[in-house]
C-alpha cells in the first residue's frame, strides 16, 4: 500500500490523500433510482416474470437481489463486475438494496451462469411490463417503433462471434427497437455477427405489434426502418395489425426509371440553385404480393444537371404528402443517439463473457438499466432537461457524497451540504413520489 508520505500533494505539503474516510458513499443519488423502482413495483414484477432455476442448497444472495445490484452498478457507471468487491460494502448500495452485504464478483459470475434461453424471454417480458407502466403514467397515446441493427465488438473467441462485412470487423450484430417518441428501449436481441440486417425481423417485431394492439387498442403505431428492413415480412406484419410503416427502399433500375419519368424540368429553372421534387406512385417489386405506395424525393444540387433519387415505401394514406413522409422518416435519426446512449452509458455492447447466452443476459440487463433512467427522465425531470444523457445525470444527481446515520428507529441519509444541484434533486424526488398515484 502506498505510504501516506507519498500521498502528499505537491501544491500544498500540508494535504495528504488517503481512502480512509470510512462509511461514506459517492453514489447517494441512487436513492432516486430506487424510489423510481419502488414506484414501478420492480421487485414484484421481477418475481412475477423472472424464474431462474437455482439448485443451490444454501445461499446468501438471491437471484433478484443480484439482478437489482447489477442494474444499480450499471446506472452508477460501474461496468466491471469486479467493482462489486468494493461496492458490496458501500452504505448507500446496502441501504437502497436492503442488504447488509451485497454480492461479490464471483457471486455475479455464478448468477449469470444460471440463466437459460427461457430466462431471456422473461427478461424481455419484465422490460415490457415496465414500459407499459411508464406509458400509463405518461399517458402515451402514440408509438413509433424504430427498428435497427447495430454492432458489438468481441475480443477473443466468444461463442457465435463472426465477421460482419458491413462493419468490417468481428463481433455480434444485435437487433434493437426503440420508441422514437419517448426513447424507451422496446426490445433487443443478440445475434451472431454474420447475420443480415433483417434476419429474424418478423419474429422480432410481431410480438411488439400484437402486444400494443391488444393492450392499447387505441394507440397509433408507426414502424420506421432503413433499407435493410425493406422486406415483405415487415410490410405484411404491419398490415396484419393495422399498423403504419415508413421504410426506406434501396434504389434499383426500375425505381430509377420511374423517378426519371416523374421529374419535371422547367424552362425557367435557376440551375445554380438546389431543386427538390416529391412524387408518390404505386409500385410492386417481384417479391411483393401486391402494389404498395412508394414516395420519391428527387434532389438536384446547385450547378448539377442530374437528379439523385431516394425512395420510401409506406402504407400511409395518400392524404399524407410525400414531403411529410420524408420528414417523418428523417426524424428516425434520433435513434442513433439512443443506441449511442445505451452503449456508452449503460454498456449495452459489453461482451466480456465467453458464452453467447451470458452476453445476451448482460445486454438485457443493460436494457433494463437504460429504461429505468429513461423513465426517471420522462417522469421526474422538467421537460427542458429530459434530453440529458446519463453522464450528465450522474454528475448532477447520482454522484452525490453522503453518509448514513442510524438511530434506534430511523436511518438518515445525509447528503453533502455543498451539493450544487440540491434544488433539482428534490424536484425530481417529489415528482417521483407524486407519480405513484397513477399506477
């Protein structure tokens, strides 16, 4: 251990640094997360949906307690399981999780080993139940399902890792779906790295479409996706559930010919200015069972002679102009921010385990952590602050110094008197307490 003499700072020789402050915590703001989890009845829902086969004759840490601990660690910004070896004695972690001592890194590893494929579906069901409660509190009446695929790097010989030509590297190629309006992480599925973008998309989105149509029949649903999801499986799934879709199409010779025949060349056009034209027409590809509406945007940049065309297939009414449809599709770009937040803030692409199934479990736990913070923002924050990233939230609300003081009957969590964002902290706390009445 480094001596105290070596820990003297050079700018002031009277100051010596040591981690001997005792039972203090730097994560006292996690009480807000626990208050949110209590509002949603997280423990009850987890017991209802998650059933892990456990052959242990004796144990100190039950599975649901370890799950909550992992979620808390991710939200607090600790990606490594080994962080638990110190955090298990953190007084705030112990208080919010209701345990005198938490699970160590080895206990977490054994916990992940107990998961099966069936448990993956149960984690998704748990995630869906949480989203349903959030939508009830927020009184959401619309839903935009943004479907995409992303990449998770692997470092070693993890099961089912493979080369992906699009990303030009080895890893996994998970499917993801977000609500484009709220940022809720609707669903995720881990896949081998060599899977094509739309592989398995029907089985992926069908449960979502049927769930929301059955539980929320008056909810307007729109599915958006890039050209990787331009497949009849997506169109037919949406049409079967009376959902709308806006999917980008890849250009082909026939579509290009239709676009060129539709473009209008005016004699009085200023060729040095940018020109944009929109069209809508019926089109049927060979793999389609029927014609569908295709919207075209033709763009000629200033000083150029030729138009460049973009295509979107949709089942939205002809009353919705092609301009509006392209604008609607363009807003899909916010999904990239959601994916970036899930990866950078909640370690969604963490692939430390050699087994594919364990990496899938880690991914789903990251989804739960992401959504809990997203609910915290959408329910507890002022509207102007709901776009904050998890990094900012940790700085302002979660990374707060505090200590526990226990008397005969009460436990007091005393936060730093110099916490700059005290006002914001208690505003969020009060909103969470009020939201309980809506569930």
